[in-house]
């Protein structure tokens, strides 16, 4: 489910039907959660649950009801797929799988376009998007990501001109907005305690990861760190996960692409992929703590910033810095398009390009659900494979004696060249 559909469902259920919050409170929550790390719809659900029970426990319960079912399905799928040997897949199924991957690439491409449109239409912000995408394609390292995020914040503060003063009508509407921070002032563990816990957990995980290098701390620290710096949308998490855990040798491209395909078929946030990858890398216990580590920063930063939201919202430097970080994150999404496409190029790069063009065209024109686009990619790639197999069989059936001799001579030369270049 895309962001706009999730917000529409939340508005219908909790504003119009249940009446748990007002429309003004929902609007203010969207502004708050957009400025913090983590998936937008999940953070809104957590905030509503916290406010409803006046306790962090309400946020945890609402989160588990919202995200838990899809995470359980992902773990079960990972347990099944780990028993399969993907190296022995027949060519026809391998082509279908590559077609499914191409459909996934089209989904990421559309997400990048949507995120880019949400950025302010300024040359400086567009420059940040494409510079970050270009640099990260060349240097796919987690350190590069961190440096680019810091650069985006500083560049936006120093070189982007502040927005003009609001018109009287906008100022009047802004004054009517509800300060949701007052609703959370008396709730336990909201405010400084959450921020202290966020920093403390980060420090403890980093210390033990550096001290011991046990797999549990490598995974927990990695997912917690990634969950702490995700701005701009759930698809931003994709290149970060591939880069970080690929560098550690814990994750290969096939495992990641399979997880992305499955999570695209299910409702819920993209962060649910952490449960699948934890199961694939280290088993069911790892699925649990990877899942918790991925979402924990969103919980703690949102609970911690609620009392201070009104003052931060009025700070223009903070606003510009967040927009700069968001632009850099959108650039990461565009770089993920290339990283994922690179995995679909075998055995035929032209078939992959054709499949991506077809699926992306359908996606941009008709905006169908993500599962339909992925299945369309698999079906189209299967058709291309069948046409190629029929064409080859047809040519061999009409091969003349002279052509047969030429083909055998060429194959003999190819074998001799292979032995010469790669002697046993």
C-alpha cells in the first residue's frame, strides 16, 4: 500500500469513523512524522495508539497490529526459500524470476519519481538528488552514505535561501493548527527519556559490535543505525541494507531481491523486510531482533521529539537541513534502481531493459497495485524466453549441411580459444 492510500485509510478509520483524533491533529502528526526517521504511516499509527491509551504501550500494541501480520508471513516465506537451491533453477524459471526482479525495479523507479516530485522545486535540491545518486553508484559504501547525508544537511543550510514569509491566509491557517505536543506532555517515557534511550541504545550496540563482532551485534547495530537515518520514504532503506550487509558478507543480491519481491506483495511498511532478511541470514531469533532494531529508532525519536515539535517546526534551519537530508535520500533511491537492474541483466540485458520499460510504462500510466506489476514482469519475461527458444529451434530445424559445417567449425574454434585462455 502506498503512502497516500495508507494516510487515506488512517483518516477514514481514526478521524471519521472512530473519532480518536481530529483532522487538525492528524495533519500535525503527518508534519511531525515526516521530519523523523522511519516509515510515515507506521509512526502515525504509533502516535495514535500512544495518545489513545496515554501510554507507550498503546503505541506498541497498535504497531504490532499494523505491521506484525506481514512480518510473520515474511519470516515463513524466508524459512521456505532458504531450503531451496537457487543455483539449480531451470532456465525458464530463472528468466521468470528475472522478470519479477524487473517489475520490482520499476516499482523502485516510480517511488523515486514520486519522492523527487515531493521535494521543493529548487535547483539546489535537484542538484543534491542527482549528485548523491551519481556518487553512490560509483562508491557503494555505507561511509559514503553517511558523508552524503551530512553534506546534504550542511549544503541546504548554507546555500539554500530561506522560504519567503507566508501570506496572511497561510499564517492564519497555521495558527489554527493543533499543537499535538501538549497532548503527550504527561505521558510516561515521552520526551527526554526516549531521546536518552535512543542515544544509549545506539552507543551500547556500537560498542559491543566493535568489541566482539558477534553476528547478533553486527545485525542489531546495522539495522538500528539504518533505521535511525532513513528520511524520505521506505524505499530509501533498500540501498542502505544492500550496501551495509553486503560489505559484511552477510547478504547476497538474490536474498535481498527475493525479500523485496515478497514485501511488495504484502501490506505494511517496507521496513518489514528486516524480519525476512534476519531469518535468511541467521534464523528465527535473528528475524525478531532485526525487526525490533529496525523499527526502534522510529519509536524512540518520535516519542522523544513530541514535546519539542512546535519549537522545532518554526526553526528554518532545521527545516532546510531536513529537506537537504531528504534530497540525498531520494538520490539513494535512484541509485538503487541501477543496483537492482544490474542483478537482472543475465542472461539477456536487452530483455531486462525491455521488461523494465514495459512494467514502468504500465505503472506510470495506469498505477496498478505493486503485485500486478511484478507478475506482469514475470509473464513478459517468460514470453520473451519462449519466443527465443522457438526461434532457435526453428533455425536448427532448417539448418543446411553447409551451415552445419560452419557452425561446428565455429564451436570448435570457440572450444580451442577457451582452452588456450583458461588451461586446466
